[in-house]
C-alpha cells in the first residue's frame, strides 16, 4: 500500500485521469490535476513537482504496489491506459491482502459467534462482496438479513471482552415478563445468535444451570469488581444446543419425537432447509410429507410450527399438538374480535 495518504491521493487522481479517455492528458495536465486534488483533500497548496509525478507513473507501472498499470505514452506526449477498462481499483487481491483478510475472518469467527453462520461462508462472501462493490463503485450484489435497529448490539464488544478475559459482569436486565429491571452478577460463557437476535449465555451469581440473556433486554453492563470468575468447564455449546431449535434449553426436559405433516406446497422448502439437524422424512404422500424431529418442546419449536400456518400439522405427541391447536384457536378468536362490529366488542 502507499506509504502515506498523499501518495494515495496522487495515485487515485492519476488513475481517474487516465481512465477518462474523453481527454488527452499531458504530464503538465496530470501535475495540475494532482495539485488540485492535494489541495482539495489534504489542504496542500504548494503544488507537486514534475519529478514526483514521473516517479508515480513509473511506480504504478511496476509490480511494487501490485498495480502493473498498462500506462502508454501516445505521440510521445499524451498519457493513457492501453486497456480502457483498467483501473488500479480493479486489481486482484495480493497474497498479502488475502492473508490479512483471513486474519480478520479468524477474529470475526471468535467475535460475535460467526462460526454459527454456516462456518465462515457468509463472512467470506461479505468480504468478497465488499471488495467487488468498492472496486466497481456499485451497489452490493448480496443483501444479508440484518436488523441494525435492534437494541443491545452495542454491548457485544463488552460481553465478548468479558468472556475472553474471564471477567464477571454486573448486568441490569429486564425480561419481557418483569415489571422492573434487576441487576445481578453474571459469568458470561459464550454469545449466541438466533434469527438475527443476540444472546449472552452463562450463569448468574455462580449457581444454577446456564441461562441466556437477550441483548435487547439488557439495560447496562459493567465489570463487577473483586468477584472471582467461574469459568465454563462442562458445557460445549454445540452439544448444549444439539436437541433444541433456538436458544431455550431445559436441563431437565428430555427431547421428544415430534411427528409433523407438511403440505406439498411447503414440503420442498422444509426438505431443502430442515427445521433441525435431526429431521427425517418418514413418509411421502400425494398431499405432502411426514417428518420427525428429535427436539425439546420449547417456545421456538412452537413458533417454527406456527410460522407455517395451515401448511404444517402436528400429528404427535398429543401435548405439542394440543399446544399448537390452542394457540391457533386463540389467534382465530383474536381475529374474530378484531372483525366484530363496535357494538359487538363487549
């Protein structure tokens, strides 16, 4: 990379000139344009020397910066690119650049639990897409799901640092069911993402089973002074979440075998994107498929099933079937009340 910012301004200005084939560029023209850019971006008003621009042109031609710019001198006077599509912003990444990107990816894999996103495929795609869009000054060609307005994301770094440095935290937290927030000591063990929502997992006050705290319900985070950290010695996150959909894990609740009917309209989606790694197809009919999941009965399982509406039906066990049926009936009743006339809503 250029040794300083002034050099980068010069290279980018020369590149912009040589890409503009509607005008013929002499050395004096390039000097004038570079001087204008240095004044505009850096406030330098002493201009630039002829020797400096000549050296820049030679450096851009060489392999020292990795540009290999195909700069020609036409009629011994005018400078241009031999390849009209060339630009220094289009050059491929060097091995050094790729190495630094890989290092950055390794950091990202540790931070924010990026290994959860199908290893690193999504992160690598984001980096590649950023390079593509920056080089061509175009809009991004990949649009990842995100919720930048989600509360609590600014706590991620504090929580991450507390985990890797084994610091106990004082967390002010208010669950959806609590009337007032509470502050307690929390030993954070790992970060978890589910459906674009972040959770910190650990134990409270050195006791009990692991619990997850939603970052959007955290009010404040501070390091707890003079409190010994209790490290995670028994829980592997991959095994911990093995029998659940989502983040709600019960230490005492065994997994069930949920038997679900999926209509033919939704079956292709469910087969190509399984609800859980335990998913098996038990039967195929003209109307759809019957699948089995080995999972704990938690809130996220019900939410997944309800998300398919009339496209999914619980066949077994009876308790899960009854719970889904009750939720659907309550939803129908809510719509019925909403559609009733004002005089009928008594």
